[in-house]
């Protein structure tokens, strides 16, 4: 991949600023164009034009009213795409022809000629820095310019900012609960709302703090690290070691060639004694698949270890009990999923050794409640003294609290899902075989089951092998977990003392299931230098009128204290000077603030038909997110009952709002 730490130049021709070594800066979604709007924007434009408002000048604020995900902060994102849209704003000839048919009859030809010449050259766009933390009622973007063009920008700007900011915020929250030392990978393309949603999710998850994506196109377009292992399908594509057509791997340094399968089988015998697991419990097809994958990627061998549920009972023992062997496909095998898999509560799809589906009790399938599917040939339930095939019980300590089970994890290998034992044994055998040939395996992915317990079990296994074979690196093998992970899952795993190094997160991340929309709005606050206010019985929907500036005031501890909105003609607050900050609608809520630092939040990003700032790289925006979050107190960022961050208005703006409110509110009459 190309380096993303590139210097940024502003191009003389006003084209979008690009990194010297990054061609992907020029990427622009062709769907984002003037017709990506609501019809009423164009009908309003005609009505404005018909009313002679071509020269009217307006100011619009783009803001949101409530922070998402029951939190108290939002990450502003999408500015780069907004500026690309501004730069390319122009109705093509085919756009005009389409509008002539789509709009109501009777619209003058001169209006279409006017649209054909319209650009954003007379608009000025002010905004917060992309990646900055933002709060309700503080405009993320302020648009000033001719009324008609400013109105026509509304829907497109909203669609570019709403999801981007929601997604970046969601990703930032995952980063906070996971901690700085856990890798986070976005695996959500297949679950995203279409191709555009998938690309946007990958981009803004990375901005929010994720370390990589499975989305290859996003990697190409945005220079995001791409990561991935393999699906259950790869494991199930092998039925035995006889299918291996390539078994030889040359030593990384000496070039000596050895049979990797033979090495793995030898190590598996050794490990079965060390870990007290019979080699009969492991799948030969799984071993073959892992050897094949290791030969293909000897420097990047990471394996999915929970594909097969292979009985620790021999086929002879099963038949003597009246059962026939069953292979259980875990997690997302049926759909060939490769992200977070099926929910832990989903019933696993099962297939018997003859390849027939065995998903229901009608086929004689019995689920013993421990992830072990059994099938009876004679149709009975497998009950009775001889028919009970329950795994050895946990000790009382482990059963009471899995977190305290560290000391006896290996002893309980027999009590966990057989699929995990098979996968873990085969992986470790192949990893040791690779070591013989001068390579180091990367790690494993767990896609089902009790992630906290299984990760601890895997880590203990790695540590024991590391000690036995004198391989310090083996104890540090990476453990990746997927399987329908959300914020609450990670918090719970943290409490249980998991040993996971990396989370692969898909559905809950990219669909923002906890809150599917941010709810940004775009409201006119001034026209022809006259303030405008929208009144409502719902106070939260009352707009703050007029052209405004916003400043962030910091306290003595270096944390942000409050965001202060002022009218543009007011003097900005000064360090060390007392400032009266008021709640915009509640008269009694007010406080003096003496800031130790004052940060103006707005920059001009678009003026005179060109981008006016050197745009940061994705890496720089990503860093800004984390730096901006560090300016907030921890109680503003906590998951449970966070403290609301204060947004205030100056005394001048407060009086201005309420005077205008009284002027515009109708006076009722009692009779």
C-alpha cells in the first residue's frame, strides 16, 4: 500500500488539494451531483426565481439537535466530500433535459437556462475542522451566498454529513470501549446499505479509529489498510489430507524443502500429549485446509479455528451407542460469512457425514445444549445411562466465574466445543511446522462461542506451547474475535478479562443499529442581512437566528469547558477575561467563564469558487478525532450516563434571540 503520511499542497488552479503521492485524493463519487437532491429544492428554486429573488443573499446553518447513541459527543465528518461536491456543482445538459420532463408543466425556458449556468462560485462555506468533536446546536457547516444556490445545496450536504458523522462517531465509541491497544477491523461491507454505504462505512470507520477494513475497494480509493483471513468455506472445501496437491514448503532462509503436512502431523502428535487432546478429535480436512493456506501465506498464516464439531468419541463408540457422527458448521457457514458471523443465539447449521442437511429434530438431531449436535440412527433421543454424551463438567470455580479459571484452562479443553479443540490443535500443529521452516504464524480467529473464555483458553494454550518448545513469540500470537460484536459485547468482554487482541466488527458498526440516523438539519438563519427564526412549541426545534461565530472555551485543567455562540459582530472572548455564558432558552441557567484558552471553531473552506484550505489526509483527520476527544473530560465520554457538554450563547445573542422570538410569535386572544 502507498504511504498515507503525505505532505499536502494547495493546487494553484483551485482544484481539490491532493497529497503528492496519493492519486486517490481525486476520487469523487459520481452519484454525488446536483440531481442528488429532493424535488422540492428545485421547485423552490423556480419559485424563488419567479419571485425575483435571484440576488437575495442568505445564510444557512447545518447542525444536529441530539448526540447519537445516548452519548454526549459527535464526530464531524464528511467535509471533504462536501467540498468536492461544491467544486463539481453544475447541471449538465442531460440534467436540464431530464428536469424539463420531471418538473411541472409551465416552467419558463429561461429558468432552465439559468440553472444551466449555475455554479457555487458565489458561495462561502464555513465549517468546523473535519474530525473535530461537535455538539448539538453548534452549526457544523455555515453556508452564505445567493439564496437559490444555497437552497439547492441543502439535501446533498445533509446526506454527505449525516451518515459520515454518525459512522465516525460510532467508530470512535468502539475505539474508546476497546482501548488503544486493541486492533479494530471493519468487516461490514456485506451488511452495509449498498455499495455506497459500504464504501462510506469503511472510510469513516477508519477516521473514527478503526485500524483497517476488509473492503478492498476502500483500501484502493482511500489508502486504508486492508485485512482479512479466510471463511469457513475454505476449511470445508477440503475433506482430507489426500486432497493436498502441494505439501512442500521451502525454508525461508536456507531454501531446504520439507513436507509441511508431515511436519504438522508430527507436531500434532506431540501437542495431543501436551494438551491432553486426542488426535482423533481433530478434522483431517481442517488440517489439510490449514496446511494449504499456510503454504500459500507462510508469513501471514491466520486461521479460523471453529469450523468443525468433531466428536471426541470414535465412530465405533458412536455406533455402539446408536449415534452416527455429525459435522456441525459453526456461525456463518451457510452464508459463507467472513465478518462477525451469526449471533451466538442462532442455531448452527448442521450437516451429517453424508452431506445431508440435519437441521431439525425431525431428522433425529439432538442438541445437548453445549454446541454438540448428535444424531440417532434409530430415532430415539439418545437418552439413558449409556446414551448421555455430556462433556466433563467444569470445576466449581470456573463455573462460578470464568474470569478466575486461568489456572485450570488447559484442564478444561475437553469441556469446550469440539470444533474449537480441533481447530486449535490443528492450528498449533501447522504453526509449529511453519516455525520449522523459518516462518512465524500470525494467529487465530474465533467466530462463535464464549469469546472471553475461549480467548483465555487459546492464550493459555499458546503460552504453554511457548514454554514447552522454547518459542517466546508463540505466546504472543494474535487472537481475533468476531461474531455479531457491539459496544456492549466489548464492555462485557472487558469485565470478563478476555485475551483478545483484535475485534472484527461488521453489522452493528456499519448499520449503526443503535441509532440509524444522526438527524442533521439545514435551516435559514438570515436573508439579506435580516435574521430569521423558526418557532415551535417544541423548544428543541426553535432555531438560533442570525449569522454567528462559535468559540470553544477551555478551563484551567486543559479540558474544553463550553462552546459559546456569538453574533458575528461581537468581539470574540479573550483569555483571562470573564465571559457570561447563557443557556439559549432557559433564563436562569447562566455562568461566568474565565477561559485559559479560546479556540475559534470556524474556518473558511470554500470561497470565490475554490477550496481555500489545504485538505488533510485521512490519517491526519483520524489523528484529529483522537486529539479532539482528548480535550473532553472523561465524564463526557463515559458509556453510562455521560455528563452533557455545555453549549451556550453570549448575553448579546441571548437577548437578540428572545427579542426576535417575541416579535415573531403571534399574540393570542382570549374570549
